[in-house]
C-alpha cells in the first residue's frame, strides 16, 4: 500500500530527531547544515530499506537523494512505485 509522502516525511523527521536530538525541517539540507555525516547516510539507507521495504542500489545511493527529508520521501515513493506498489 502506498504511503502518503507527508506520512513518510513525518516518520523520517521523527527518526532523525530521535537519532540526532535535533528538530529538522523537511527541506533542510541535512549535510550542508553539518547535522549529518556520510556515515550517518549509510544508517539512513538501512533505515529506509527496512522501514519501507525497498532496495536502494546503484545511482539511487547518490548523496543528493538523502540531503533532505523531502528528497528521501521522494526516493521512497519512486522505489515503491517501481516495485509495483500501486496503493491497492
């Protein structure tokens, strides 16, 4: 079942707040702000794969897909759609 983008964003913002002890906005560049490291990016990959039943491979591992919560939510939506998650 497809999750609304806002739901994915809320869950990701909650995850980030718990892990970093910081409140983030969905459009904040998490890496440019110094809030996250490339090592934490790998933790995000694992979290997204497990939480949303997706596989993130190859070109999808670009840092640009993880810079903002909005970007991560778009990645989740795209990968779930590619896997045939139609929401039915």
